C-alpha cells in the first residue's frame, strides 16, 4: 500500500532540476545522433575568424565562417565548426564539414562525441525525476506498533528479580 505525502522541498527541487535537464537534452537527441555519425549534408566550411574565450588557465577557441553544401543549397554564414580550435584551421582554407541541421554549427566529417554529454543529461534528468516521484509516494515498509499503554507489561521472570516482587508481595 502506498502512502501519499506532501512533497518535501528537496523532492520539489529535484523534480525541477530533472525537468530542466530534460528540457535541455530531449530536443537535442536527434541532432547529436546525426552529428555522432556525421549524417547530414556534406559540404565545405571556410574559416573566417577565430572566436576565443579565456578562462583561468585555459583558452577555448572555435573557428567561425561559412558553409556551402555540395548540393548547391544556399550558403550559410556565421556558423561554427564544432570541435575546432586555434591550431585546427587557418583563415580562408576550406575544410570538409557536415551540416546536421543545427542553426549555428557544422561538424567535421568524423562526427562528434557531443551525444555523451546529452545522454548523461538525459539519464540524470530521468533518474532525478524517478527519485523525486518514488520519494514522494513510498510503499509502507513496516507494520505500525501498538502504543505503549496497549502492550502487555514484561514481567520478566529472570533470576535477577527479587522473589517477593515477582510474586506480587511487597514487604
């Protein structure tokens, strides 16, 4: 039998966190699977500028440029080449790329491992949501004990009791 309780603050926070993780991960499932296998429109990426962000002890750079599909579709400008860094390209030198349908990003012909992060976010979201629900509605695990005044007194007939007290005499 399940016992329904009011949700605690911890369970509400966990449910909200799980919904946020699912909001971030679910819409990205199809694009990251296509990116993992480089399944999309093949074409050429032309690097134009290097965009870098500096963190303490670390620099993250990505090449921005244009993409032209082999199919002759309209060229796309101001897209990033996923996984590129300062040393991977040079301005103006074209390189093969694949458009998997992301608005501002194309991928190298080898695909990407972006699916790992999205998969972990999806698993964490589902796990947190399940834990929040199970924590809110839990099966009853132990039988209720009767109150102390309804239990029979323990008269204990051990050798350490005074013989008079055990027989009900006081004196």
